[in-house]
C-alpha cells in the first residue's frame, strides 16, 4: 500500500475523505477552497432543504457525481466530503477519476469512535447521526483501510499526517488582506464596521447617504433597501460621548405620532435590524427622539452631553 508519512497532495486530483460521522471530515474539507469541496450533506440540503434528510441521499449523490464529472473534465481539484466508508461508493469515484486521468487520494479521517459519538451530542436534531450508524460507519472505515490501495487509490494517507493548517490560514489571510485593501484593491473600507455589526450578507444592500441633515458631525446616514422595504440607519462616531462607535436605526417616534423629529434606537446586530423592520422595536426603551428625548419627563437625565443632545444637534443641522 502506498502509505506516505508526509504526503504532497497532487495539485489537481480527486481527494476522497473517509471517516465516520463526527470524524472531522467537513472541518478538514474547509481547508480547501469552498468551490473544490463536494459535500453530500450540502447537496442533500440543496436537493431537499435539509442536510440531514436521508430520503434525498440518492438524488444528492447523483448531483455530486455529475458535478465531479464536469469538474474532472476540466482537471480541477475536487474534495469529496462524505463518509465514503462503503467500498462501492469509493470504487465509483475512483473509476470516474481514472477515466479522466486524475490522480486519486484517500484521506482517512481515523478519529476514535468515542470521539465521533461524543461529537454527535451538541449537534442539532437533524444533524445528529444515530449511535448505531456511527458505530457501523466507524467499523466499516477500519475494515476498509487495507483495501484502499487495491481499490485503485494512488495515495492513501491519514488526515493527521496532512499539513492543512498552512494553506487554510494562507487563504483566510488572503481574504482578510483583500478586505482591508492591502492587496491593492479598494477593500471593504468603511463597510468593515458594518459587516462586524450586521454580517456580510447585508453589505450589498448598504448605501451610505451623504449630505443629510438627519446626522451631524462625523456621524453618517445610511440606508438598507430592498424593493419596497428599507431601514434608515445612522453611524455614530462617539456614542454617549465615550468615543465608541455604533449604529442607530430610525423608528417612528413612540411619544407622539405627529412628531416632526426623529426617533433613534441603537442596533447591535442583524436581529435588531429585523426587529426594527417588523415593528418589534417600536417601543424599545432605548429610543431617543430628537424632540422628546428619551421620553422621561422629569429632569433626571444625567446625560446632557450624550444621546439627549441629539435634539441640539438636530436643531443645529436644520438651522
Ligand atoms: N472537530 C474538532 N477537531 C478537529 C476536527 C473536528 O474539534 N480536528 C470537531 C468540529 O468542531 C465539529 C466536530 O468535530 O464540531 C465534527 O466535525 P465535522 O467536520 O463536522 O465531522 P464530519 O466528519 O464532517 O461529520 P459528518 O459526517 O456527520 O458530516
Ligand atoms: Mg460533515
């Protein structure tokens, strides 16, 4: 058997991960670019809306084989993220690679059974594989080991012998440098903070709105809009006069339906954006209106330099 201790993986080949559920295949697969990884779970999700849905496995496997075929026709590196503990499954993959003259690597993810079982515990229900199944997969993996070379794999290697942290960090680092614009690109610029608060998915919808009277100083106005629905946000440069950054969302004034001012409430996450859009923040206790302040009538506001001075800011802006 061609078992190598410090293997050089082919630049372009078919890499078949082999291991029981919970062995760490998907974790290892993430060290390759996402476009190179064919995940049976992922395809089950695409075909059946649920990665754990067993009745779509055959359809998902069909799709996997089709994409693999098309990729290998282009000599592209492909990683198969599935248990692959059944010989018939592996043989089909190897035969496809041979047809295209692609080298094949079996990567055995030989995690002990008790660890595989333990890792099922914290998983969501639809991703928790029954104990009997994990045991059977583990057993099949152990038994399959001696057969892998005979099945036609050019290289058989234990996952533990691979040097995958380096390419993983290299790729993450390149992405990060590009985001920061250190690779000569424009980078994410002033969207970096937006992403940290709300996640990358909202970035394509985010528009800064310069030149608005709704904000003053170094604060900036922005909008998230998709069709008929939108949110107005303000970036605050100096939250509560403490030099912190933050975002507020514009809401209807809770103190007076006819109010001509603006009511702002802090938003910290995409969940807050969702709440703001659906009205669930309309009575948020942190709302501060440019006319009504925080709605507390007495003079106990001990923060005259902070949020309450929005009214003054607004007055200045419209003067
Ligand atoms: N894990 C870990 N250390 C590793 C590899 C994996 O702690 N070196 C953990 C992961 O954080 C994950 C769990 O083990 O929570 C299961 O790993 P995963 O890659 O999801 O296992 P798979 O083999 O992909 O399981 P399945 O076949 O069910 O998809
Ligand atoms: Mg997995």
